[in-house]
C-alpha cells in the first residue's frame, strides 16, 4: 500500500440502520388521540340522538298499528290520532299544557314547532267545529289530512323549539 495513494485510503460506504416504525413521531400520537376523541364524541352523539328519538319511533309504531285497524269510526280514528299527537307533544315538550287546549289551538301551536306548517287552517277549523259534536260529519279527507299531518309532525318537529 502506498501512503501517497488516496484511493487506498477509501473505505466502503456503511449505510446507517433503518429507522424503526416504533415509537411513532409525536404528530402521529396527536393524530391518534384526535381520532379517538372524535370517535368517542361521535358515538356519544349517535347514542344520545337514538335515545332521544325513542318517542318518535314509538309514535310511528302506534301510527302503523292505527293504520291496520280501520274498523273504528271516522270520529274515533280522529280522536285516536289527536290523542297520539298530544301524547307525543307532551313527551317532546313537557310542561307546556297541550293536553287541555282546544284542537285548533293545539294544532296551531304544533305548527310553530315545525319549519313548515303541517296542519292547514281548514283542517283545524273542521276539527274544531265537527269533532266533538254528537252528530259529527267529518269528511274522510279530514282523517287522511290528519294522519299525514301527524306523520309529518312527528318526523319534522324540532325538539328544542317551544311548542
């Protein structure tokens, strides 16, 4: 070996050891923590929403049961729908005293709990005039409108709004 020869002094290149994947960088720990927190709050929100809407599912089941029992008179069916509406409203808005109101006033207050009114004025007037008479002459369209309005109200009303 010649001490003057620079090529003789070269050594092989030694690569450094590969960087291990564990432990991850602090950014990955932070991202994992954020994903876990977001998942926790999402599950918590979904469970609370599911529990809070239990009364809606029960009301829809009651509506389906009523639809399968058409042998009652028209007036009895209207009374049953209004009773379901009052019960659902009492659950959604406890303490607002909807149980003792007249039908047109109750339906008007229920319209205010939705973005769009679901019970029109003619239905309110017809129910207010004819429902509690001994010789009630309710048209069949009144029951259909009340049933559709009840279904829409149960689906669309806002729980936080004051009825």
